[in-house]
C-alpha cells in the first residue's frame, strides 16, 4: 500500500510541538544560529573506564560456531561483516556476558543503515528488552520528539546502545559487560559509516570516550570516536526525570543539527 505524502503544515506543527515539549518559549524553524549554550553541570555518578577487548570469539552463530568472514578480520582481531543484517544474525544469540542469560530480546539497533548521524544510548530498558528495539518506551517517544524538533526522524538516523542486552533492574552496565559488547557497536559503526555520532547520556559518553569525567564536563564540546565527530547530550530518560535539562538539550540539538546540515 502506497503511503500518503505528509502535509507540510503537519510536519511544521510536529516540529513546533516538539520544541514546545523541549521547554522553549520561542519556536525555531529551520537552522538556528542562536543556539547559545548554558552549561549546567550534571554531576552524575562516575563509572570506571572500560578496558580494550580483543575477543575474536565474541561473534558466534546460532550453532555456537565462530562466524568469521573470510579475509575480514580487523586489527583488533574482530570479525567484519558486509551488512548490518549479517552482523545482527551472527551475534544475536550472544552469551558472552551474563546479560545474555537474563535478556528477553537482543536489541541490535534500528534506523537507516546509511545514516549520516548515529545516536548511541546506554542499554535496553524494560520495554526495549520486551520488543527487541532500542528507545521504544517513554524515553524513546521523547527521542522521537527531539528528532522531530530538528526536522529528523528515525528513518534519517541510526539508533543503538552500548549494550545489546538489558541489565537487570536497569542498573548501570558493568565494565566487563561493556568490554564484551563494545566491539559489536564498533562493527555497527564501521558498517554504517556515520559522519556524526551523538552520545545520549553519561554512560554512552564515558564508554565511547573511555573516560570517567562527569557528563557536565563532557558536554558542550566536540569529541571524536574512531575519527568520527562525537557530540554529547542528555539521555531522554534523564530528561523525563529532570525536565529542567530540556533547554540545554535543545541547545545541544541545534549545534548538532547545524553541523549535520553542513555535512558534505
Ligand atoms: S550484553 Fe552484549 S556481550 Fe553481553 S550477552 Fe548481550 S550481546 Fe553479548
């Protein structure tokens, strides 16, 4: 069944509604050059830095046989895949860390496989674990509204997490779990080749940057992950708990979108 074209007024209405939802009193349409940023230091707890992982056996097929593509091992000894589908299929039964035993569903990632912008969160929550898709609960709905506020949708970007399986009770990922799982995310990034990455929240930012600095010291500046410019903002779940951060998030998104719009 063919899709009906979306009314441009409806698109505009959604963008304005999303901006209002982010706590703005003045609506912004299109590019903004007034995204002045007030840095509010969010002194969240600090997690230990991750160690480097080189486990080639991280990727196993459903039969438990390592599924390494011929001639496609990277310098870290990690297998490489031609597509996200092949990669997902190879790792979706992973039991490398204890979270593989307690998950309901493996949560690989979702979005445009050719996305120029990739969002990376922490780990699946209860709803994500139930549905097998990242950011589908209330935080996911808020992320959709944040994307709409900068005239983007899930079809434009790719969304994944540091961990593919839910930590029980939504506790923070443990360093060993991150060490085991991060090569999967690296491979996703290698396949997608995004031009920009946006880390959502402290856990994603700290693990991508291998730092224990608090979020407030990491935000409001560009970093790099594997040579790709990395921007950091609050996790939508944090915005649900602390709505006062929405204004800073809006400023973050304006800076991110300005760079996105200027990509060649
Ligand atoms: S969290 Fe990652 S490393 Fe742990 S079982 Fe799931 S996929 Fe494997």
